[in-house]
C-alpha cells in the first residue's frame, strides 16, 4: 500500500509532493517527499522519517531548541553562543565574586540576577566597554564595590557597580586623600 502524504503536516513540515525514491545501499527504494518548513525552507524527507516523527522541521526546530536551552543553561556558565554578552560578563563577574569571598573567609550568596545592569560605557572614565585580553583589559567591564568594606552579599547588592577594569585598578584600595595627592603631583609635573 502506497502512502499519500501530500498536503499533510508533520511538525513544522508541510508535504508538497512526492519525488523520486532513493535507493539504499542494499538496493531497496525509499519513498521521499519534498516538504516546506514553516520557516520557508524546503527539505527532502523520507516517508518513514515523517510518519515516525523523527523529522519535524528543516533543522530550524533543533536550532530553536538549542537556543532555548542555551538561554536557560546556567550549569555551564552561560557560555552558549545564544546567551547575551551581558550575561556572559555577569557570569564571569559572579565567579570572580565567589572566588574573592572564599579567599576572605565567607561564602557569597549573590546570584546573577543580583548583579547590576551593564551599561555601554564606564561610568567613571566614560570609555566604551570592549572585550579585553590578558595583555589589555583596561576597557573591559569589572565589578566594583562602591564601599570596599562591605562584603559580597545579597543584602549589599546595591553596593555593586560595573566600571572599567582600568578605573577599578586605579581606584583599587586608594583613599580619596591619596588620589588627590596623585592628581596634585601629576598637575605639578605635567608638560606645558
């Protein structure tokens, strides 16, 4: 008995017409159908793959599924190619926070949702953020505690802000008085 699959819907695929059968390596014919996916692409699919539910799209369904899973993937550090660069930056900042808090003798209870929003530019130096490297990370975003005496805990999440790595390094553990002295020194010795 021959199946007529024309105009049937299988997942995202609508069967358009039957095309020439292909032969398996053993010489057996396999019925093939030309299908149109809901995304607009056409794909040739065997009757068995359609009827069994093995093939439900041109491949776009798998991409969408992978994208969805990637957005939800917290287990592997938001490293899916489908995750926004902001979330990747926040994930790395969270790892650094957890490491710093452990070295200071406590466990941070912060989650990625507790971290501040990431702007396009450093609020201190006004430079646009860009991806850094081991040799040059001045313009890459880094997490800063406005008050360096407060720990990395949920109750102090408003103490956190993203600033450039350079601004964070300049600020580091310097006091306002020390920074004022450095400014005075630089102004007194700058070339005219």
